[in-house]
């Protein structure tokens, strides 16, 4: 949520700054006393897989360079959608803050963003301690838009239909070409 604090409202305090570095920076952060328990606002070195977001998030991201470091700040919609599995109170506050300050996301924008990450609605592995994204989406809809949403009908089914269309169209073309090839004797 730190990019929300930096770009939307400086009063929206996040206790940590999640950093996805190219290499392990834990030792550097420890020496600088920036890890959890060492600073009020601390650095949380993360792996990229911890950021549950659509594959095209980088297209919407903001990048800037400072000396030898390139900072990539995800777009607010991607930050918000990444919170749908957990949806704690602070995550709900983030959604409300962004809507209050920007007017976004509206219902259609949020539906499209959730369709891009439709796989978060799949059952979790036994080893995961995942939340319930479908339930969380319903809670979020009531809080943001004061109405209910059928997650399966509005998000999951259309996303999977589009995926099948995209995959199936390409597969059918290849299948037709392959069926036209005559074996050599």
C-alpha cells in the first residue's frame, strides 16, 4: 500500500514498504535497521510471487529512476486487486480511500480487474492459508457499491469464457493446419 500513500494520500499510513528486489536485500535492510521490529515503518523484502496480480500489471505501472535504482510502482487498481484474497480492515480502507480520492475503481473497472486475476478465485492448495476471495468480493461490493454481486456470474464465468475463446481460437487454427498435413511416404 505504500504507493497509495505516496501517490494518493500521504495520511494513508502503511506499516511496511513491500520491496521486490532483484537480489536479496535483507542483510542491507538489517544493517540499516529497516526490518520489522527495527523501525516504525519498515521494509519488507518480498518475492514477486507474493504480489498476486494480473500478468499485465507492469503495463499500468509507473517507473522512475533515482541514481542506480529503478522504482516500479504498481497502478492503484493492481494494488487493490492484490488484496482481495486477504481483505482485512486496512485493505477495505485502501479501497475506500482510493475511491474517495479518485472516483475509481467504479464497478466495471473493478469487475474487469478481477477478471484479469480470475485464478485467485480457485481453491487454495492445502498448504496455503488463503482467505475466501469470492466472499471477500461480496463484502467489498456491499461496502463500496451498496449492493450484492454474483461473483461467479459477473467475474468468474465471463473471464473463463474469454480465456477459452482466446485459447480455443488459436488451438483450432493450429489443429486445422495440422490435420491438413499429409504424412510423407
